[in-house]
């Protein structure tokens, strides 16, 4: 009951005003459609692989969430979330062959392509909610690390991945892999994000580099062991938690 009470107040206390909805929702829905259209265009017209286009959309949305929350607070992120939900429902409804759907649906996920779009969406949603509930303003680090580090990892793995390793999948008949090259991309990106955040807000000490190294290493490990389709949730939570601890430790 306490959890239900907490969730209820989380959503009601941060529900956007009518004024903010009327101003921001039209912009957000147009931006969400445009972001997915750009990803679809890159796949259809520039022959990008789905591993690139889905992470391009992923990057657009997570970085948008970062700026929405930083400057508009959680009510702004709520509106962005509504917009993305509408766009994804539209894409899934259109299904195979549609530009919006093909930007997100990986061929290797067939015949469960839609299921893995939904998994990713739910993981992102619950990751964002839990990060904010548990770590408050540090949730923006979850957006940044997941939006940048994880978005870079899949394209790097798709293009340069020569050392794959198997990861757990909730679907019994599907074998999923990540690569050491993709994991290295997560580490480097996470390190740079945390370093820049601390560099512009706090004094850098010799021990700071060690703390950041450990933070980036943990993010890499969390992404590496996350079940296929659920890294968005676990990495968001871990990155937010590490930011809350690391900012204090530095």
C-alpha cells in the first residue's frame, strides 16, 4: 500500500499544468514524430542498419528528457513521455514495412519485433520512474548515460563488434549477444559524462579520477549483464544511483 501511495503522489504531484500542456505538448508530439521520422529516413534512404537507427531515436529521446527535466522539471518529462508513447503506438500499429516501425524493429528480433519495441519502452518508463523516486534530481544522469553511452554501444557493436558474448533473454527461443567493443564504448562514454559533470560543478582531486573510473566501470557492468531489452531500465537506475553517491564522494 505504501508503494501505491508513493506512486500515486509521484504522478499527481508532478502532473503538468494545463498551461504547460497546451504550450509543450504540440511541440513534443511534433518532435517525437520528427525524431522517429529521421531515424526511419536514415534506414530507408541512407541504408543505415536498424542497430543505428533505433539508437538514433533512443539518443534523441533520452537527451530531450535530460533537457526537459533540467529546465522544466518532471512535468515536462511527463509530456515528453506522453508524446513518445503516442508515436510508438502509431509505429507498432502500422507494423512491417512502415518507415516509423522499421526504424525501431530489429530484423533479428523476428518474429517478435513488436514485443521488443514494447519491452524497450517499458524498461525506459520504469527506469525513469524508479530513478526519480529513488534519486530525485540525479535521475538526469540516468538519462544522459543511457541516452549517450547505451546509444553509442549498439552501433559500435554492430560495426566493430568482433568479440561477442551472450546475454540473457526472456524469450526462450531467442539468443541475444553484446560485444566487448560495445561495452568499451559504454565505459568510455560513461566516464566522459561523469567527468564533465564533476569538472563543471566541483573541484577535481586526484582521487576523483578513481571514483569516476569505478562509476563508469559499474555502469559498463550493469549494461553488460542486463537482460536483452531491459538495459534501459537497469542502466538508468544504476547511473542515477552512482551519480548521487559519486558527487558526494568527489
